[in-house]
């Protein structure tokens, strides 16, 4: 499997403008739908369904919303940063600054799980540096994801 950096590209890294949970999910799904050629409403509904089970905010300012869809052929990701932080219902109650939306193929659970594991290691390992990054966020995310 390719490095996480191969799943990311300039068009998949964004500074989030939204300041609340709902708007952040919509912003991430809109970008993902555009770059993945998916229906944004379908993707957002699936993400909401998953979030209703439990928050994907796992603490330390990090969240990894994720879904599997039959319309998707390969696992894909979109990264977003909310500098001010967003109340997201994270396990530790802290605001979330970094989001990595993972969208996988319904039929390929194995690849999806591998990307999820890499993505979690990436967020935990590189999160603090990316939250405070004052330089080019895209460049920083792509460089940091090389070894994951």
C-alpha cells in the first residue's frame, strides 16, 4: 500500500473556515465529493450516520470521520485544519483542530482498515506540529505524511 502522502494532494488539504461541528463536516464532505466525484449529500448523510454512533474525535485535538460507500472504488482522504478548534464531542472534551476524512470502498474492508491505522498514527504523530504550522499547510501535511 502506498504512503498516506500518495492519498493526499493539494486539492485534498484545506484550512477549514467553519467553526462548528456540522459546518466542518459539510465543508470536508463538499471538498471530498468534488475531488472524489461523489454526491456531496450522500457522503454527508453517511458521515452523519457514522457520527451518530459515536464521535470520531479521539482526543488531543484530532478527529477522523470515516465511512465506507459502495460508490467508492479505492480509499481516499481529505485533511482539514481548524486553527481555532471546533467543539466536536471528542473523547477528552477538547476542541478538535485537525480532521482527516477517510472514505473507503464498501467492498474493501482490508484497505480501509490499513488506511485508518496509518491515518491515526499520522494524526497522533504529526498533529501538534500541524496545528501550529505557520508556513504552507499543504506542503507541511504532504511532507509529514511521507512516512505514513
